C-alpha cells in the first residue's frame, strides 16, 4: 500500500476509530449482531494484538478465515484499508492489505446469515461459506486465520484441517504465507477451564448447541505445526482476561 501516509494520531486514537468503523456495519444485522461485534472487538485482545505486532502483512491479500462467525475479521480488514487510504494510520502500525480477497468459512447458518446481512456489501465482496471446516474447499491463499475453533473437532480432525491449510498456503506461492492460530493451552489447567466455560456460554448465547471439545498442551500444538512444515512462534494472547489463550504464528518453511 505505497500511497499510505502515516498519521500523527496515537495508536489508542486509531484503535478507537477502527473499532467504531469495523462495528458500524453490524447495525444492519440487528441489535445482537452489533452488540456482539462491539463487545468482541473491544474486549478480545487478539485483534489489536495482530496490529500492534505487525502480524498481518500488506502482501496477505488472499485471506481465509476458518470459523469466521459473523465475519468480524473481514469488516476489520476493510476498515483498516479505508483508514490507510485516508492517511489515518499510526506510523508504528504496519500496512495491511489494500483490498483483501476474503473467504470466511462458518459451520453455523445463523452466524453466516448475520455476516451476510452485516458485511455482505463490502468491496471486494467477501465469500461467506456455510460449511464444515473439516471438508470445506480451501482456496489458494496468503493468510489463514483460525481463532478459537479448532478445539471443536477431535485430534485427528485438527491435524487434517491444519494439513489442508498448509497445502492451501503452499499453493498460494507467497513466501510470506502465514497461519494465525489461537488455541487454549490445556497445560494451564485453570485458565483453560475458564476459557472453555466462557466459550460454552457464548456458544449458547449465539443460539448454538454446545459441542464437545478437544484441547492440547501448547507443546503439542507447536509439535503438530512443526511436523507439518511450519516455523512457529507462540505469543500469549489473553491479556486482561483469565484465559490461557496463545496465538501461534506459523510461517511456512522455505522449500529445500
């Protein structure tokens, strides 16, 4: 995004503006969609964390969001792009994609309906797919985001999803291809238990049936990704919460 001129605004000011811009579209989806978006974006540290740590590159144009819910990440991407085009972007934040080609995959029809009503008008038009992540076709891509959903399938299925993610990133051919995977660290017993309880509660509030979950210790998550050919960095990602969430930044190893 070469035309971007950094702003003198502080990161706190920029985040407030981004939060407002990314959540306004959800008024179209109804009161629940709007309130959920504002609460999720405002209280979950992962979204601002991605910006503060420069984890979304301008070259990550083709984005796949697995477990996209009501599509908050695509609204965030679009609002980031608009702010940068207007020169309202802190100098300390790296540029993000100018126009993301976004595919969101979500199992729950109610969430997909809220996404379509709220952010279906964005340009480029997001693809919102109601499908099981274990079998949904994954397009060639530069960035895959999986936040807090992989534990809904058993251990073998988790590895199956991650294998297909790796293959989609490889097909994309981007040397900066990346997976952003947030998981709970099951070795942190108390924090993991709290996060699971909250997760089940939120699932009920969203009108969905609560399913069994399968957790892993952080060391096992990292080992699986390394076995699949990723370089992995782990970052605590539950600041200000009692959870045991960790963001795994997984970059493809360069082919020999």
